C-alpha cells in the first residue's frame, strides 16, 4: 500500500498587501496550516540549518552562539533532491540557531523543495531587523519561502527592539509572503503576549497570526530564576501520545532523528530508536518509511513512552527521559512489536493521530504552548489599520 502523505491544500486566500496592493504568493502556508499538520507522520521535516546565532538571548533553548556547527549544505541539498512529487513532505521547516545567517542556502533549499511540491517555512530571531529596511539577502529569502516567522519576546527585545521587529513584519508583508510571530510567555498570567497581540492587531489587523509558547527550562533557559523542572510523568495507565515524534528532524551534525527534544537534536542523548538516518546518505523515502513503520515509534505516538515502559514492566520516570531509556528495556520493543506492527499497528497510529488532529491547530497550541492564547494561531483580532508605507 502506498503510504505517502495525502496532499493537503496549503493555499491562503489572496488578499491585498499594503499600498502596492500585492497579494500573497499562491504557495503561501498559513501558521494554522503548519500547526494542523504537526501531528501527521512525515507531513513535515524540521531542519537545524545551523547552531550559530548572532544574538545571545537568555532563554535560548539551543544555547546558540557564533561558534556553533553548520549543517553541511551539500548534504542537505542532496537530501532535498530526493523528494519527488509522489513522495515528499508537505512542509520543510528551517530553524536554528539562526537560519538566516545562511540566507543563500535558505533560498537554495526552498527552490529544491519546491521542485517536488514541498513548501518552505523559516523561523528567525530577526537579528537583521535592527535599524532599518530588509537587507537584500533577507528580501530574497522572503521571496523564496512560503512562510516567514519572526520571534518576539521579552528576551529578544533586549537584543532586537519590538518596534524593529514589527517594522520588519510590515516589510515582509509587502513582499507577499505569509508572515507570523512566535511569541514566548513567562506563564499563564504574563501580560506580554496580550500587549503584543493588541499592537499587532492595531497595526496589521488579522493578517499576522501568533504562536504563543512558554519559556522552558532548556538550554540557557534552564539558568533563568524560577524555572521548574520537568513536569511529573503521566500515570502509566494513561495513554499520552507523543505529538512531537511525527516529523523527522535533521540535526546540526546531519543525523536525522524522530524527535525534536533539544538533547536529542544537540546529540547529548540520541538513543537508537530515535535515529532515522543521515542527511548525507539516506533518501526521504527511506526516512519516511522508517518513521512511519517502526513499531516502537508507532506506539510512542499512539500511547506515549510512559505507557510503553509500564506495559513492558519498566519503571517510568519523566516523559522524555522514559523515552530515552526505552532501549534499556528489551520488553518495550517486544511489546511494541506485538501491538504496533502490521495493519493493526497502522490503524492504532492513524486513530491516535486523527484524535489529536480533531482539535485542530488551537488544540495543539493549547496542549504545548499558552492555552490562553491558543486562538491567536489563526490570526489576531481584525480591525487594525493598513500597513504604513
């Protein structure tokens, strides 16, 4: 049976853009589209284009510096050229570090992906926004990709003022690219996202959606005061599917993982069951088939690692830590092999993914980000003024 992902229409409505009256590119991907696809196995691939960043935000989950590794450009482009129209991810998501320290590679990657029908999104910390118009290299990126997201939060504002970020948003909208903001909250009662949402709505209406997450005790963020440790694990009897094991992740060293946990991405922990291949040697079809068909990964997505460990007679700990220790529990692979193999395992995985997707983009954000602001993923309140020229 062909297990290729069913094509999902990712076209946004054509709407006027600024004084020039431009429209969004026909291929643009909306933020809600990205979130809606996040639980679908193989619908996207995350790429750590670089571990470098010119900013030094105190909350950075990746602890990015100017001396981090760069993903090999030749290996990445070779891998992207293994995408075919009938076997490809819907979305290529370029992150870092700061991916726009390599703007020419972003353009090349977007062009290689588009040749097979894959759309490209890029997430940037907006270092280029300080003090003026979009640099030509960044404008070329905006014209090449299908979604452009900028980070803004209290930590980023110490490096790039909010006014500069919003000026960059206005410039990006004029290029016609779908644009969003990635905002971080300090907790459920933090007024910061509300302040940003009000300013964005006033200036851009509903045209700039926002993904609001919460600062985590990861990377440099672990050193921030008042950051709690990992939440307690769910009850072993509860099925708690892992939604973050759906998209393969290309790491800075070229490995391809089935997980976006920062320890796994950075290579501090990379257990065998989370290894899907190498960007230097594997094809997308091989990576997709491993991600889709491995029984243990299926059951992690279906019931979660804590439940898998408990069913195998292990002693569960915290959620991600339990997943990382599954290779030390041979019974876990044996149980997953019985429960997750063949058509029955495929149906279980499809049912779990379908149940999660039924909540839509807002449901995903509510589970993993700021519940109070989950509705902003579809756009801020309409009624704002036009982008100033």
